[in-house]
């Protein structure tokens, strides 16, 4: 699975171009869902219990080697800089 490969590798450059495209698409989808959930939480539309779980898990996810590499490379130039806590 493309996500497992990214977690193990320190660099996304080891992926073939089609794998990089799939991984970037996956990450943009995750980013969009988290952003939407965060705004729902701020608006009181998402139960705090659910947001607390996201808030705990997101930094853990971003600290894996592949995810950390993705957040600093130019794979997502339109996204704001994000860094794990």
C-alpha cells in the first residue's frame, strides 16, 4: 500500500511517479478532511471527543518519515506549512 511505503521511507523520491501522484492525492484528501473537521469543531458542529482524537493522532501521523517528508517538500505548494508538534 502506498501509505505504508511512505511511512517506511525517509524520502518520497524512492516512489515511482505514479506512486507519488497517488500519495499526493491521498495526502490532499486527508488534509481536506482534517481541515473540514477542524472548522466543524470550531463551529460547534463536531463533538469535542471526536476532535480530541484527531488532535492527538494528527501529530503522530505527521511524525512518520514519509509524512514528515511530504509536509516539507514541494508536493503541496498551495498548502500552508505544517509541522508536527
